[in-house]
C-alpha cells in the first residue's frame, strides 16, 4: 500500500524480465558456451554418422547450456545476497537493491532448471540421467566460500561439465577427449575467477568470506591464476593432439596463449584497476576466438554444414 492507501503499482512484466536477465548476466554465456560447441562439433565430425553438423542437437545444447548457466547464476545471487549487501562492489546488485525480488529470482531459477532438464531429456537418456551431476556443483559453489578457501575449484568443476555435456549430447557416451577439454575449461575459468576475486580481499576478510586471495593474498592468487592458465594451455594442446587437430586449431591455441599473456600483464598485486578488462574482455575473446579457429579447422577437415 502507498501512503495514501492506494495499491502500489506492480512493475511491468517486461521490466522484471530485463532485471532478471541483468541479475544473471545472460551475456556471460559467452565464456562457457563456445567450448560446449567445440566439443559437440568435434564429436559430430569424429563420431557422427555423416561428419556433418546436427543442427537440432546443437540447438538443444545451446538451450541446455543457457538454461543451466541461468539457473546457476540465479542460485548464486539468491544464496549470496546477504554477503553481496555487505560488499561495496556488489551492493548494487539487483537482489540487494530490490530491483529483483527473491521470489522472482527463485521463479526464474526454477524455469531455467526446467528448461535445462527438458533439453537434456530431448537429447538422450544419458544426458538426462547425468543432469544432476551438472546441477549440484552449481549450487554448492556459492556455499563453498563459507567452508573452503578454494571455492574457485568448485566453480571450475562446475564449468568443466560444459564440454563433457556437449560431447555426450552428440554421442550418448563418455569421451576422453571431452574430459580433457572440460578440465582445460575448468582450470581456465577457475584461474580467471582467482583474478576477479582479488577485488574483494578486504571485504572478504572483514566479513569472514573465504577465498584463495583472502587466505593467501593477492600476489599468491595471481601466481595461482598463472599456474592454472599454463596448465590450461597444456590441456588445450593435449586436446588438439587427441582429436587430430589441424593447423588452424593450433593457430587458435597460439592466439589464446597470447591472450593469456596479455591478461596477466593487465593485473598486478598493487594495481587491480584493469581487472574488468582482464576478466570480461580478454576471457570473452578467448572463448570466441578459440571457437572460431576450432570451427574453421573442422570445416577445412571436412565437417559438413
């Protein structure tokens, strides 16, 4: 009710949807989705019946990935809303300010989860059976910062599911190649999460939020991120060897290596002013560029469209 006794106007549905999409940062699907595509398209070329793109399967992979990521981000924001309110950097998030209600966030998360499970059911029985394995770490991750100094490892495990799921969607069976790519993606995302978490060291220590930067300091976290990304490159190379990647895929790995060098040159223990450029711009470029090179390599090798 308003002061005059009138019923307060309900926010327009379109505005609530836009606010929810801002809450879950839907545009950040660019980080994990390209690697699910790489795995799925490689599986179509290596194990498909006619070495061509299965567009229906690729569409379902897209729906599943976006659905799962939307659920994960909404769950993260809901679980962490009190922590976010105490951190100046995150105090403007939609659940803290009231731009999105907890009920709306929960409803959106439920819809996204149903969409994910529906896409898995349409793909194949194994994808549906293993869907909970992908969902659980998405929920555990935000709680991780309450009981471990290594929540970034949980996030990496969660994100490693994308390439594995993309391969499963096509073949309905496990693949060592997909696991290698999944490990690479998990270490890549875990590594840049270490960089991003450096911004919150003071707030995390003040409020008892656990993370590797809060425990070991910014310099230690940045060294950890470099180690993660060095192993990521080694795993990408292993994946290229395991899938008989051609010159274009290897060229893509050279570009990614250069992007990693640039990313780590942007951030120093005494200067975190360019973290957002390292986190959003460079890592978005890594995913999109490697997908472009991998796709071009598969097309040159004979993947039909």
